[in-house]
């Protein structure tokens, strides 16, 4: 088939990955079990370790198996039943695991550590239940595996690790009481690494903890790495000390899209172990079961992809104990692993890279967990005693309503940015901090002039949108965004807390640990859909196209930052606002120098005069998350980025107050689905020279990507713009260009035609007509009506005499190029002309890129996206596209041709005879001429006196008569085609077809 076209809708009907992940995880679990029984790690079995934990993604259980569970017990109280149960579980664990050092293991193994004995005992085991005993304060709880003896117990093979599902998450609650009291720096039972006391890395003289700067792995000593690890680990435990009760660990988030926090308490620890094993830093698991249930996750696929499994999680105490053992493993690895010696030189190729990877993975979850905590009921949360101090604005009394711009929040304005050269995305070679795989590679991008908002969008600014019923005005929202909004019935940003009568629009703000008076000068926390809608609201108010910033534009702003090194990006990292207030005041709000947001004008401006280029909240970008040229997935974590190269994740840039380590790097590029909440907001841009699509980091990306076809944006010709383009793309909401019609290069006198054909909708319909395949149309659309241009070109080729040369072909009215490409299969050169500059630009783009994304209306404001493709077997270099007027062709310039195609042009010309009469000069002797036309004569295109039908009532006869002196009619008939208006309406056309041979 000549052209390939793939369809991908922008709807949310994507298949959940959970099923696939579940199967993969199940395979891995079985592998782990089998390997454990054979005393070898899963990798030795040839099955890859599965980790679908995407960055910032929800980690959901998938394929968790077995009816084993973990209970807290006092070794002195272990009875014969629990010992026997433990032995059965132990058989499924690899030697050297945590259980091997357990007192319970010793007691049980003396007489019972054989499979036969264990099996026999299991048959008579009495139902076990979770111990409600609370260990003595300060005494480390013991990890004891006790098998749930339910109906499956007798049939369960040893080592099964099936998860127990329950009717309610509340069944996880065991009455754990210690966590009801906020851990203090001396609460030894809570801190599994170092406590937040003087001397612990990152603990300031005021006793508050903050983040050390990103470590330089090329120079770091083992001690420096150990300090960075201690700081990382401590930050996690300080954050989780905010959970005020057992319920806070197990209550699912209100949106049901992610795990309860118990998962995120155990997940960073489990990932260390799993990655260490993949990298060869550790041979054995600590707990195969924990390392499975705390590892495997799926990215939530959409706002309604709720994960409703209610499972039995390990107790807080046992998870705490597990963390303690993992801490010991990581610390010991840092101190003694011989692979440390290769880190400085080999970097990502060193097995030790898994260590620094574990650090930065944990820091990612530090931030995402802070968002989940922000989503918990306030009654379940308390401020950690050693959390970095909030910005003073957090506690300042704010007006409850009617904030005034310039008083309660700074007036925003746009700053003109004129890039003085291309920007280069990607981590530079000089960078010596950890980077994720997606930061490697390099891409140089020319960025057009743009006006950028000086400030992030504040709560005060956003209030106008809320008060104006922006959430209820569909016109501001993309189709997907509107579907999300209506599904969630969102009427204000998620962390706003309305109080007072509805309609007064009085709000407070839910911060991470508190509810506070609305800080109007803080950046608004929004998801991408809300950013889109707000940008469209501003576009309507200002009359200028407005959208979210792109990743390349953000890179331009970063060139105004003081230094290219991440290590001095935050000069006060490691200090706190109270210990070094002046330095912190001069710093971006990154790396937890503050424990909260700050006003958008608190940090000093960049050289461009823009605030918060880095820090405060992440900035949603217009770009889809895509790899940079040269991207290579890392062997230890190959699915860190890859699953998100799907055209469904938007880039976020800049970091937030809670972004630490690599996240606070200027080269960090993360991503979320558009419905997702993070500490993220909006930076608006108004392009100085509007185009239909901004230049993005994903445009023209060659992958890798998820699926068979590229999901990324294909930048259209820069001339495909105009009001119709804006209307056409209104369904997908990024505000398209609303003005600045492209330069017209049209020759001749058909301005009216140009106007029509410059319409983006028409352009997209033609792309669909030229490149759409049967798969893109309902079955009742006959295949014989599709790919009309290719069929016409095939007629030229098929009727060219075998004895004739196939040197030159002419395609008059080539539109978006499919017929010209088809002619290029047999003709050595093809001259392809069209009056529409937009069509020709689209055809040229197809020639260069072999693909072009377009949208065709499905119904109403919903559009389906497609990618038109040129078959790789076509030598597209044979085609020369040009804008030309069919009524002003100059044979002296064009030369002569062996085959000429005129497709559906005649009845759109002001005088068709101006073309007909020149044809004898254009076609070589014995050359082939194919003309199709529906003869849809319309006075707006052709005066009635020039209609071919005017002569004798038959346009076909008039045409043949006009050509008769120079051409022999070979064949005539009808040739059908369809043009899709929307999914239920097609224009069916039966064009007249005539085939002539030059006499
Ligand atoms: Fe993760």
C-alpha cells in the first residue's frame, strides 16, 4: 500500500497497563519463587526483573501473589503454629534473606526446616491472625512470616506469595498506637537510619532538616555518598512522621488513583534492593514478598483509571523493620562495595550507578508522597517536628476574598524574549551529577521569539478564572480536559478549600500539613488541563494566543540563570531559612530551603527578568514527554522513561520547593499525565509570531515510543495557520494561532480559492482523503473510494506506453502530495504544483519527514488524530513541489512531460480554458494525460460563462472537444472518492475521468 496512516485518538479510552503489568509481575513473582527454591536470583532464570515504577507515577500492585503475610510478634511468644507457618514461608525465601537472621528462624529451623515437615505441619495449621501485640518501645520488631490459613492454605505450594484481598482497606488497621505520637529526634523506634540530631547530614543548627545538594559522583568519597544517602533516607522518614495515625498509612487517596501511603513508605526501600540485585551489588532479596508488593507499579492511565483493589498490606511496624534492614544493606554497600571504584570513571555504566539511582528515586517519591499527604484529611496529618520552616507568608493573615492585584499578589506581565540562537536540550558532558536516562542525549532547537509571563500564575490571578465560572465554560477546555472536569466536577483548584456560602468564592488553601489563609501570591497548584483552560481564558481576554510554556522555551529562560552547574544552582542547599536567612532569600525555592511555597516574587529574577525559572512549583509544559536523540534506557531501570513515551504525558520543568537532588537540577525533565497533581502550576507564553503549533521537544521525535506509530507531534508547515487553524484545533485546546495569516505565494488570480484552501479543516480533510486507509474509515465506506490520488496517479502510470520514457511527470493540483509521491514510483522526476501554499507546505513536510499529524472531526468538538505517512519505498526526492497557478502555467519554464495528471482542478479555476489550451505544449508526443473533475461548477470560483457545460450541456464532451485537436481520447468514465466531514458524514463524489494520449 502506498501510504500508511495510523490512528490514535486523544480520548481516554486507553487500555490500562495494569493487566499487562500484572501478568509480567506474576511471571516475575513466579520466577522469584522458583529461583529462590533453586537458590538462585530470578535474573539467573532468564526472566527480567519487572519494575513498572515510572517516575512520578502511581505504583499500583500488579500480579501480587501468594497467601503469605507478615505479622508482628514477640519471638518469646512464638508458638508452634506460628513457627511451623514460618518455616513454610521460609522455604520460599532465598538464603541470606532477612528471615535467616531472625530468632524465629533459628527456633523454627532446628527441627522443622524441611519441606516435608513443613508441609505436614501446614496441613494441620490453625488459622493465623495478625498479632495485635505492640512491641516494647525501643525494641526492634521482628519480621515473622505467618501464612494465612484460609481455604487455600492446604493447596498452596511453598513459597507462594499471593496477596490477600479484602473487602475494606480498614482491615489493615491493627491498632498500632505508637505512631499516634509524633516521633521526636530521640524516638529510636521510628528512625531506621540516622535520627535528625546534630551531626546528621542535612540537619541544621536549629535541628531542622533540609536537603544536601546533588552529589557530584565524579569526586564524591564514600563518606560523602553515605552522607547524601543518610540525608535522603532521613528526609523520607521526617516526611512520613507527619502521618498521625495508622489510618493515614492505609486510607486510599480520595481519587482512588494511587496506593495508600504504606506503599510509598516501603517502596523506596524495596527499589534499592531490587536495583542492587539487577546491578549485581546484592545477590539475594531481603524479602521477596516485600520487594514485590512494594516494587511493581503501573502508571495511572487516566483520571478514571481507578485502582480499586483493596489488599492487605504489611503492618507499619513490619515495614519499618524492613526499612531498617534495607538501610543497613545500602549503607554497607556504600561503605564496602568494590564497585564504588568504577563510579567516577564509568558513571552510568558502573554497577554502583544503582546506588545513586536509588538515592534519586527515593527523592522523587519524597515529593510525590508529600503531595499524597497533602491530599489526606487534615485530621490524619501533623507537621513533622523537624520539617524545614515554611515561608513566613504561610502564616500571614490573608484577605478572605477580593484580593487586589499589585497589593495581595504581584501584577503579572509578559516579558519579551528573543533567543539569540538555538537551545540545546540534554545534560551537557560537563554535568557530573546523577541524571535519569531521559536527560541524556542532545537536541538543538530553534526557538522563535516569545513573550513569557514574568511570574507563575498566582492563586490571586486564578481567582478571576474561578469567579468567571471558567470551570463551567466548556469553550476554555480541551475535550479531554472537559471530560476530566465534568468527571471530577472540579470547580476550583484541588487544594483550594471553599468556606462560607457558595458563590462568595472564599477559599483557604490546603498546604502539605496545614490549612492556611489563602496566600494569593503563591503560585496556583494546577493540573495541565487547568493550565490549558486558564491559558485559553487569558487568550480570550487579551486577544492573543496564549498557552503553556514549551520545554525549549523553558530552556531559553534557563540560559539566564547565573551558572551552568547544578552544584551552585542552589548555593544554600544544606542550609535552612533560619540558619542562613539571607542566602536562602537569594535562592530559588528548591531543595527544601523552604518547607512550603513562596510568593512568586520572593526569589530574585533571572537575567531575563523572569521569576521562579527554577523552583517554587513545577511548570507544566506544552510538550509531550519524548526522548532526546541519543536516548538509551539504562540497563538497571529500562522502564523508567520508556513507558511514558506515549504522547500522553506532558513535560514538567523547573522543580518545586520539594524537589531535591536531581529533581532540582536544571537538566531534570519529568512528566505527568495531564490530570495529575503535583506541586505544579502554570507559566504562560504568548508567541510573538503565532504559528499553528509551537516548536516542542517532542516534535518530529523519532522515538523510541510506545506503540507501533509515533505519538509525537509532527510540526506542520509554518504557513498552516490562520483563524481556521485555531478553530480546527479548538477541540484539543492548546490555543492555536488565531491571527497572522501566512505569507501567500500564490501565483495568479485565484485569491478566493486560496482563502478556502488555507483553511486548516480543509487541509486536514485532504490529508485524510490522500493518506487515509480502510482502517481509518467505517466498513461501509467502500475501499474503492479511498486513496483517490494514488488511483489517479496509477492511471497515468498504467496508460503510459511501455515504449515511452518515464522521465518527467507533472501533477497539476497536487494538493497534499499523495498523487505526486505515487507518480515518483515510476517517473524519474515529478513536478507537482498547487495554488494552495498550505497544501504545498504540507506536501513538502511529508516529503521531508514522511509523516504529518492531522485531525479530523469525529463529532461536535471532538477530533480524531491521525498521522499521514509516505511509504518508505518511495523515492520522495524525485518530487519537486511548488506553488503554482494552473491558469498561468508557462511551458517555456516548466518544459514538457511524459505524463500529466490534473486532479479535480478544472471546476475551481476562473477560466479552465487557460489550462486546457496550454496542455498541448506541456505533454510530449505519445505522452499520457489524465484529467479528473466532478464538474462542480460554482459561480464563486468560475463565471458561468466559463463553465465547460455552458457550451453544449456536457462538461465531459466540451473537454474532449477542446483537447481533440492534440489528444486522442483513450478512455473515459467515472472515478469515485469520499471526503470525511465527520464520523457520520461523508461527501461522496463521482468525478469524471478522462485519459488521453498526446498525438
Ligand atoms: Fe517509584
